[in-house]
């Protein structure tokens, strides 16, 4: 049975850019000179393409996207989509770490497509076709070449940068909770 977790964060109106240089991209609505930005994250694609094998798994998505985007992007919400992982003989704690991260995201107050999976091309095409005020953009994790199917529906493309990952980790422990970064992350 495949089970998907969707973590939805409500973003306060003012988001700091943490002093990062940031390109303009994402699914956005125009509102009084600001781009109301909605971020959608393909959790598996982001994990395997950007943070697996790095010390940056404890990622604070709010800070990460504030770092990637320009200051005129008002992040309205972030949606994180993922499937639950299973324990393996050589990594029995894998689901515990994932569950800890999902709990941290839900307890830490926090709509842009983050993926390099061409299965999302049709969705991006439809957004662009039916919502002309939205500016579809694409952020691709990992070192693989950006999907041409996704690129053709994006107004701009950005790669996940290692420096942005390093600067945007969740606090450890999560304030007001007894949630700590898993060992080895």
C-alpha cells in the first residue's frame, strides 16, 4: 500500500531572505507589487536529488526558499508531498528519521514546483494554460540534467544550490518541541 503524506505550512506575511542572492521563480500570483508564491515540493525527488549523502537533510524549507527567491516573492504556503519509507535490513531507522522530519515540519511554522520528474510536465502545462497570471518556474534538485519536458513549461529554471542547503537547516532542537535532528543527518 502506498501512502502519501502532505505537509502544508502556513507562512507568515514577512519572510527574511537571510542575505542570500535569489532568482525570481515559482508559481506566483501578483498582489500589490509582490508575487504571492506557492511552493510544491516532491519530497522523494528533493531528498534523492539534493540532500541524500549530504549533512543538509534537516532542511528548513521556509528559510531555503526565502534564500532562493527574490525579496518580492511573498511565500504564502509550502506543500511537501512524499511517500512513507520502509525500514531496510541495513537501515532499520529510515522510517523513524523520516517520521521525525515530518513531525518537525508540521510543528515548525512554515505553493513553486521542486522536482526533476517529467511526470509533472502535464500539470505544469495545465497551470500555465489555465492560470495565465501564474508564472510557472522550476527548481531541480541534484546534478542530473534538467528534464526537457518540465523545462518547456517553465518560465525559468533554477538548480538547488549546496550553499543554500547549508544555510537553511531547521533549528536543532525544534523550538517548543522535543524534536531533535536524527543522528547522522
